[in-house]
């Protein structure tokens, strides 16, 4: 079949592979870009999908935080210009209020229909309410690429285990780390099993070509899996503010300082247009 230059370019964008490798993979997969990407990964040519390769919808991430809990939402527009429009921002604030009332439940969708229809008529662009989450209790929050109060391009909600101590500074640092490092889960035991199995299959196919004995291959497999845990689980990630520590080490040092064990109960991370594997979702939805 004929492979277009556009298809090759799209595969190059998400894989980082060369033009000829992409064309060959597309031919082998009969033009199926997802299958071609998988083939490139199995051959060790492409790395795991980059954040920058995901389709980037415009719009805003919004966060509202009170003593009772915090809500985070994503509302999409067609252009970045509209996301800076005061009417669009007011719409996001109104949806946040509704999300707080419903604690992130899907009932928000029905209650927002008229608001969104009115905004579309005024602004002249298609607007989509994409998802929402809610955490109850004392929640730490962070907005990255802030446009206005509680509005930006990346948002984080973080809940620690119950503590009487003031953890605002620790919470701020950890939220900033989550925004930057984009973990998929708190630890390996709550990492999405489908994600892990998919990664294992790709690694096994890569190692199969090495020709090494089975016992060596098994050790290499475990080593690569441990590397994945270090990259995508919060507690094993290197702390962005101190690379000599991982997050588990950092929390242990804080616990020693304050004389109380501090653990992460939950976190939610939203990045505009970027929906990743994660079992941290509570009520989040498209």
C-alpha cells in the first residue's frame, strides 16, 4: 500500500525515529500508526511515547480549593487565544463551582450544558468540558503556567496522610515535583497493570533478540522493569529539587524532622490535552 509523507511525519513525531525506519514500520503494519509505533519500540528504535507527542488541545486546567476539599477540571477550546479570553476564564470558574458542589461527579456534565452553550454563542469557538476530579480534606494544590488565579496548563492536587503538622511547604514542593515529573502512580503496587504488562511485552521482545541465556535475560528484564518504576512511580522518582534523593527518601527525611510519619494518600495531575495511564483518577472522565 502507498504510505503518505504525512503519515511518515506523524510517526516520526511520536517516535523520534528516522524517516526510513518510520516508512518501513508503516509498510509492515499496513499503515496502522499505533502498530507501527509498537514495532519501532520492539526493535528498540522508538522510546516510550513522549508527552510532547500527544495531541495538544487548547484551553485551561482549573483548580478550586477550600477547607472541605479541592476540585480540578479541564475545559478545552479551539485556540490558545480563547483560553486567555475573560469570558472563557469565567466559564471555567463557574464550572469549578459546579464541580465543587458535585465533588467531581459526572452530574457536572448535565449542569454545565447551558453554560457551555451560552459561552460557545458568545465566544464563537467550540468548547468542551473534558474531565473533573475531587479530593476531600486538606488538599495541597499547584498550577503551572499560571494564567490567572487557579487557572493554567498543568494542575496538581495532593493529599497527605492525616497530620496535625503544617505541611504547606512540603506540599508545595511535592506538587511542583508531580507537575514536572508526571508520575503515573504513588508506588509500583498501584501502577496500572495494563501499562506494566504492555511495557513488559515490549521489553521481552527486545531482549529476545539479544541471544543471551534465559537466566541472564530474566535478570535484564527485572532490571529494565525496575528502571520503569524509577521513572513513573512517585516514591521512586528522583526529587526534581534534589537529585541525590528519591521522593521516598525526601518524605522520610521530613518525617524525621517533624517526628511524625508522612505518607502520600492520593494525587491527581492534569496536563492540558494529555491523558496518561494512571490509576490516580477518582471521578476523572472524558
